[in-house]
């Protein structure tokens, strides 16, 4: 590679065929270049008497911001675009991990360069830590095709691959509704809300928009008293109930009976998960013999308490 | 052989299996298809696994190879629930039928329909296995990791198995199928210890969820023909699926079954409600976008699998057992697949301590075959 000083105007920055990073924080690099100058020059290739950037997008952004010129670059003698791209890929791979969006861009670029999908899957997906299957290739290509504004949100809010994998199935208008709703939640809860929405939508054959437009959900979303986290949490619970109506009803009924039985704070009645093994447990705490005697007397009394006995009934069929 | 019988699009034969008699029989039955010889199936398996739908791709291919591991295994059943004390013969893997709920979509590392043709090893292993257990009755079958008869027009293996087991009367040998591929079976004399079993569902569920299978009428008619020929038959309502109209759906099939088949010819009927590992759900969602059965309410059972909450399971079983009893099946042995002790107790009023009790319930007394 030859080192050469060129003007920024000599590089066709609109040609992004080798670029796979779009979202980054320039502050540290800006400080570094200000203080000690450019240590590693970007790499370019020559195509039709224009330079195309292979590596060094962050460095170019800093140069543009600081209006620095001329720019030292290495000129890579490589006519083959795939090989030039691989130069950039391996150069980066050697010293850092790629984020979700970068992996998606890399996969998308590789797909443009390599016709044989199975070769791409076999040789390159494992390098990126992606399972080598065609469904994963499709997933990452779809992520790369999201609108830039959604990509920015995914990057900034660090939305997980599991949730992004569900989000890409929705159209633009649905994303407008969904993304702001789920953002305040943790990764697990984001995924749960998306799973529930998709499953309700498939089961009831109604659109996601229609589910979210239901009055009980709208009254939460339009509340002026609730924070966005509170709204998200309430909608999540409403959707859980809608997705699991019987289980929610049994749980509520059990809790209501428990409440009516007025057990003291020190006596806790537990049931097996959704009554699967039909067992219950009683836990109580005590400090001395007197308290022990009190708790036992209280428990003994419960045997004739109808509300308490109703807890052991099997929930109704269907 | 039915006109709808399965034929693979591609046939692969490993070099080491080529000279074997069963391989040659398969080649004869597939003479109209091109065959590719391969050294090692692993590359082929990896290539299919890479596909957009490896399950569907695997169903287009037939791999003829050697069983390197053990042919005979204990049915894994499921932890924490009552087992069935059944033994499975892994002669074939996978099947051409495409049921939405099939656990094999997730379970097997090899998505290809695979036939193991080293029969000598199979018979040796079976001899050892059965000799060690010659003083007890047992149940054994081939329908666990694939359909027992779906490839029978290609392998004709049912005849080999039935003949082999006819001389081993302490073992009840079961072929379990959803097909009507019964020509080979009808061509041989039925021994008393062979049981030909059909997996059944309601018409609606069979039509919607069991892609590529013969309809229930055809299955029941095949069962009638087989039982008329002198075989004992069995039925597996597994998975029982909870959906709008399930009671009418299962009642209709049970009535039809009991009208066609003499209850005395029914060796057993099993019941098991829909259950699946959580990871299978996304596979089903992707492969069967129209299905709704996975959107019912499920709980995570003691074995980690998703299953209907117990009240729903009890409701399903109660009604189905009632339909069976009403239709004349009071004396037919019933058992549950992967259910808890208290479900056995509540529905069948049988105290089951473990899988040995299940075996006793379904065993043919020694010397009665």
C-alpha cells in the first residue's frame, strides 16, 4: 500500500460500498486527533479515477469536523470489491467486536458481493458470531434494511436482537406505535410485550394496530398522570391478561380468596405454579413459644373458614 | 401402496451401506430415482441444516446409512411425570409427514429422512436386549423418531420386524403410524404379539395440523382392515388439542373408531395432551403461520415443557375417557403419555406408582400371544 496525501474532495464519500458503521461517538477520536494528529491513515481504493473509502469513516468525520487538510491515506491496490471489503472487515475484526447494526450492514454488503448464499453463510457468519444458517442471513439483511431512524433508536437504546427480530416483522406505522411504547422497559419485558402482541394478533386474527387501539389500552396510553414507564408497564400487564385470560383469572381469584381469608403477615400460603402439582405450602415465622402457639391456633381456625377452604378447589374447566 | 405414498426427491446412500441386503431392497424399490453415493453424510446434513427450512428440506431427501449407535433404547418419556416403560427401536429417523406440533422439528440433529440398513446389527442388538429380559413381558416399537409405516413401501421393513418378533412372544411389538401403508402387513400372517397402532386426532385438527397425512376416515378404515386380518390394533390420541369444538371433534372420531373396530381387538389407547419444549414454539410459528394451537394458554410443566394448565388437561381427558366408555370401550386398557400420578388417579382411578405399573396394566400375560 502506498501512503499519499490527498484532499478530502478526492474521495467520493457518497460511495459507501465498503462502509458498515453508521452510529458512533466521535468525542474521543476528535480529542486524540486534536492532540496528537492522525496516527493511522484511512485506506482507500481507486475506482474510475476516484478514491473510495475502505476503512476510516470515523477519522474522515473528524477531519471534516475540524476542516483538516490534506489527508494522509493508504492506497490499497485491489480491483476486487469483495477483497477490498474483506480488508476492511478483517482489519476491524482484529481489534474490536461489532454491534448488532454493524453485523447487519456487513452481512448486507457481503450479500451484494457474494452470489452463493450458502458460501456466505458458511464462511462469514461464524466470523461475526452469527449462527451459520440462511434464516439468520435473512434476519440480518432485514435489519440492515430498516429505516435509518429506527436503526438509530436500536443503536441508542441498545434494543436486543431478540426484540429487533420481532420488530422487523412490523410495518412502519406499527413501529411508530410500538417502539415508543416498549422503550422504557427492560429487554425481557420488551420481548414479552412483543411476543404477546404477535400471539394475540395471530390468535384473534386482528392487526396489532387494532389491539393497541382498544379502549382499555388507549386509556392508559393517553393518561396524563402516568410516566412512559408506568404506561408501558400497565400495557404489558393488560396484554399478559389478554394473552392468558384463564391463568390470570385463576391467579386473581386465588389472591382474592387469600385476601379474604385474612392470614396474618407472618403466615404465608403458597401454591405450586398454576396448581400443577396440586400442592400448597404454609410458611410462618415466630420469635418464641407464645408466637408459635398463636400461629398454630390461627392456622387451626382456618380449617373451618370457607374462604380459606375455597383456595383448594380446582379452578373451573375451560 | 397408496398413490399418495412418499417418494423422496433425492436419495443418498453411504458407500458402507451399499452392499447390505436392505439397501439393495430399497434401491430396487426406488429404481426410478437417481441415487447419489456419498462417503460421509455429515457434510450433507450440515448443508441441509443451513437451509431456510431445514425440516422441509430434510423431508425431500432419503439418506440410507448405517446406525453407528444403539438401535434399542428406553423411551425417554419426560422427567417428573409417569413414564410408560416402553422401548424404542431407532431403525428410521424422521418422516415425510409434516405435523405442525411434531417435536422432531427441534429434537433431531439430522433433519434428513434416514433409514439405517445394517439390519444384522439390529437383530443382534435386539437378541441381546430381549434375551436379557426373557422372563418379563415388555412393549417395544419403532414409531418414536419417525412414522413406522411411512417408508414401508420402500423398505418393506414391517415384514422383517413382525416375523422377527413372532418368535419372541414376551415382547409386544408395536408399529405406530398415521399412514395407510398397510399392504406389506396384510401380506403376512399376524402373530398375536404384533400391534398396529394409529395416531388419531379430530378431523379438524388432522386436516389443519397434520400436513401430508391421510384423513382420519382412511386411517380408521386401514385399522379396520388390519384388525379384520387378525392383528391387534391400538390408538394414540396424542396430542389431544384444545380448540373451539374439541368435544364434538373427538367424540365423532371415537364413535367412528368404535363402530369400525371390535373393542376386543384394541390392545390399548393412549392419551396425551399437546405439549412441547418452549423452543419449538418459534419453529412452529415460522413453519406454520396459520396454526392457532400454540396460542392457547400453556404453563411450564415440571419437565420444562409447555402444556395446558391441569384443569384444562383434566377436562380434556375426562370427556375423552367418557366418550370412549360410552362408545363401548369400557374394557380397553387406557394410559396417559407423560402425565402426573394425580391425573392417572383422578381420571382413570388407578394408583400408579411408576412406569412398572404402566407396564403391568398394558402387558400381555406371558405365553398369551
